[in-house]
C-alpha cells in the first residue's frame, strides 16, 4: 500500500475516534483503605491474631477454594490459622507485591516457617521452608468479599526429600 494512502486511512480512522478523559473511564487505583485491609489480612499471621479477619472481611467472605472440612466465611480460615500456629509457631507471611485496581488486588507472597511437625502427611524436616502464595482479592467498601488463592506446597515436598 502506498504510504500516502496509508496516511489517508490513518487520518480518516483517527478522526472518527473521539477521545474523552471522563473520570468514569479511567482505571482507579487501590485506595489506602484497601491496601491497609490487605496488609492486615496477611499481618494477622505475623500477629497470630485470626480475629482480625472479623474486622476486614465481610461476614459472607468467600475463601476459594475451601480446604477439606473448612467452613465458609472468616471463621473457617480462623480455625485453619489457629491450627497452623500450633504446627508452625514461627509462621510468617511475607508480602512481596500488591498490585491491582480499585476493589481488585493481586498479592504475591510467601508463607515461611520451620517444618517442625507433620503437615499434610509430610514428616517434619526441622528446616526452614517457604511456600509461595498467589492470591486474588475482591473488596467492597474496604472489606474483603472474595479471595482466590493458590499455595505452592511443592517446596515443602522437595525439602522433605533432602
């Protein structure tokens, strides 16, 4: 195609597009409240305080997928957290990245602890392990409504073989 014709096409095409910078069309960033909520969610592990979930999650918060036997809502994760605190007293969640837009956040983190007790049928190694976490959150009015999560337990399995 001759460059003059291409230029004509581009000019015609671009003249038909109306660019407006309406605030409603812009992507909004996570608010400070939303970021604070996410930090409190992971901080509950460091502080060994599962009750924090009652403040930052809606009562019908969805934890997806549920662990075997886990009940819905914050109470279900609180029971799991208490069990993890018994198995791994030095457990800590380290947040590496929080990215997202208003009411939507992705978190890359790691759960770090000493493998001192049997976990998921894996005998204790008494070694420090790190389990990668990849989680996606929906928020509404500063509270978590949904969390989709994926833990990479492969690191624990590999440490048990060494």
